[in-house]
C-alpha cells in the first residue's frame, strides 16, 4: 500500500473476516488510524443508540474488493483525485 493511507481514519466493517486481519494489519503498517467494527461491538453500539452515519455529498466509491482498490489507487496515482478534500472542505 502506498502513502495514501498515512494518518487517515479508516473504518473496516469486517475486521475478522477472511481478509479483515490482513487488511487491518496492512493499513496499520501505513500509519492509518483504523477502527474495526465486529458483530458484538456493533450490536452493543446500536442498542445504546450510539451508532451514527455521516452523509457525504462528494465523491464516494466502495473499496470492497482488490479490483476496486486497484481502480482507486490508479485514480490517485494518476492525479485524478475526486475524493481529495481541500483544507477548507474538512
């Protein structure tokens, strides 16, 4: 993985699945701030009314597969960065 993930907050929704542990480990190796939701903590948050969502009006593309990762990585590497927020957008 490249420096794209450095110091970024990343939510991994399946940190215990087939690729979850590998993905979390790789992201942490790049200094990403990783949060992994698993079944029990997710249920506990929902019951406590602490589960929330954020609506994003800008660019969004799922990265659920390696193919999607490659496509997004290629966009980023080519300078086409539709999801990159400027300082005034944060």
